[in-house]
C-alpha cells in the first residue's frame, strides 16, 4: 500500500529526476502507480474510501454490551478485563478469550465519548526566585555500600522550579529534623530565600485535613524565620509537586549512571559518598547557570543565622538508668537516675543536657521500639548485682564485640555462675581502661587457647609488649578464564 509520505516524495522527485520511472523507483513504487498519483494530484488518504462498516458481527451487540455499559456508568473505574470475566461467567461458552481486545476497544470508545471527564494538567509559568519545591526520595535501591555494608538512606531533595537548580542532604527518615536540616542546608547553599516553599503532605510539616491549622508549629517557625510562604499539595495529588518529583527520577538515574561509570558502588565512608554526590550535583547544575543567575537576583536575603529547630523534651531518667525518647530507649549514666534531663533531638544525634551542661551525645535510633544501652553507664552497678545480668532485657548490648561474647560464654562454661561476675569485671576493666586494649587481649587469649580471666586480661593490658597483631589474610582474585577454557575445550 502506497503511503502519503511516498507520494509527497514522488512529487519532489518528479521535479528533479530525468524521468518518471526514476522518480517512481526512488519513491518506492511502480511507474504505473506513480503516473496515477501524478495525474490525480491527490494523496492516498484523500482518495481512499472511508471504512465505516464492520467486517464481522459485534459479539457484544445487544444485551451483553448494555450490561457492560451499566457497570461502567455505575463504576467508571472498572477495567475491560474484569467486565469480560463477568460476561464469561454469565454466558458460559459464548465469549472466547480472543474477544477481550474487542471489548477493550469498545470500553475505550465509551470512556472517550460518554465517560466521566478526565483530569486536566495545566502547564505553569515559573518566575525567577518565586518557588522552591522539596521532598524525600529513597536511595537504597541503588545498592550503595560503605566499606562493604549496605547504606540504607534517603536524600532530602530541593529544587528551584524556574532554573531547576538542585541540592540535597543525606538523611535516614522523613522526620521534621531531617526536613528542617535539609531545607536550611539548601537555603544557605543557595545563598538566598525564594518567596515560597512547597512540599507534599509530610506529616512532619502538614496537619491532617481536619485540623484547624494548616502547618505544624515547628514548621511554621522555620517558615517565619526565613520569611517563606508555605505551600502544600492536595491530598493524593503528587503531580502538584511535579518539578521535584521529576527531578527525583532524573537525579536517581544520574546517580545510577555515575556509579556505573565509577565501576563500583562501594565507598570508604559516608564522607566519600557525600563528596561523590556533591560533584554530581555541581555537574548537573552547571548547565543551569544562566537561569540560576536570574534566580539569584530575585532571592530574598538570608537571616543572620540558622534556626535551631531541634526538638527539646524533658524526660525523667528511670530506675534502670534509661530514658524513653520517641518510642526508643537510651541509657544514660547511673548518676542521673531519678533526675529530669533535657533531650535535644537532631536529625541524626540525640543530646542529653543536665543543669545547662551537655552530658551525653549519641546517635539517634531510626524507627521505633529500639534501644541503645552503653555498658559504661551501668557496669559499676552490674558488678555489684551480677545476678541481674543473665536475664537483663538488654543483655546483648553488653557485648561490645564478638570476642567479649566468646569470653562470656567461655567463662560461664568454665566457672558456672562465678563466670558471670568474672566477665563483668573484664567489662568494667574495658570501661575504665581501654575497650580496644581489652578486646585485643581477649583475641590473644582466644587465639592461643589460653584460659580467659580478669587476671590474664589485666596482665596483657599492663604488659609493655603488646600482643601480636592478627595475621593478615589475602585472598587472591579468582580467575574464571580457566573454567571458560575447560568449557570451550569440552565443547
């Protein structure tokens, strides 16, 4: 069948070629067909008769289609496959699987001619310096590792909608502290403040629809501090934050490609991974300089300093020398038992303050129903009450390394109940002297097959000659070419 494109090409060739036969050959048609269209002066679509009749009977005509139509009027979201399966059950043997496509076409036509109106998207005009959008995106699927261990994390992603300038902050939850840190990092890196900031309906910033206030008090405080107008999307309308959502996709794809080019997804530490992300973002922002320069002239100035938006709580230290914060348990020094302390929650750290002095800084636990017990806080009392060790709820936290666990098991096996006190005394020695030194001494005793005891560990710890370092083991890279050669030789 000759197409409109071929005939258009023929008309051009006729003007330049010596004969109609040559023009027809170069247009992919016979000379006879070329002569016909040359004389007609019309395209195939213009002369082809319209096909407005059915070539075979419609299997759904009549009652079956009316039933389908009634279902669609009642519930427009029903899919053609679901309706087809209903018809097959109601009319056994009447409809073959191959007729599903016919029903799908009919349902598609019904939606276009009689169905409910579809959502319309309205392109927006972006003005320099007016709007910044932000959201969290999960990065774990990219398979990044730090020193061989999986690095589960998110990126707080900030984008200016006019220039598409972007930046991000590594975080581990969609908490308010992560939102506050990420937003403030973005604004200070940007060097100014846009007129408005839009997020999706993050529970850390936005109240539920039935709440009288639009935003949470803490998020309102951040907006006031930076003279920002807060905006949020409608419930279930993620497309309204479309600029940053699209940037998520493109940014993660760019990270994946950069990791492929790098040849490894493993980094020595978090700092090395962060440097990698910074280089990538700078490279992506390099092509946005012209529009970004326009944005910078329209930005409002930054305040004199950042806002300390960390959450502050007053909690009581319980009888087990622990505090409960955000549904997680942390130990503090036994000296604080029964006292009220102030807890300052950051995105990644938790600070404990007492009498206007900071007494503890520890990593913030992610999630809920977790615990972090520092043995140094309670070891003195455990030595006095060794019977509490065996059934202690958080006993596993009292083995700083695997060697301490081996030592505890060996002492219990050799000395019975007295082995518990001996282990606690070794743990106390680690708290008072050096955990690394005690761990090294335990390694030496275990490797040499010697009996473990407080006296033996203390002797090694106090010796002027440190125990021999562990033997370095090097595993050569496996060369699979020999297997390939054997397989090919067998073939």
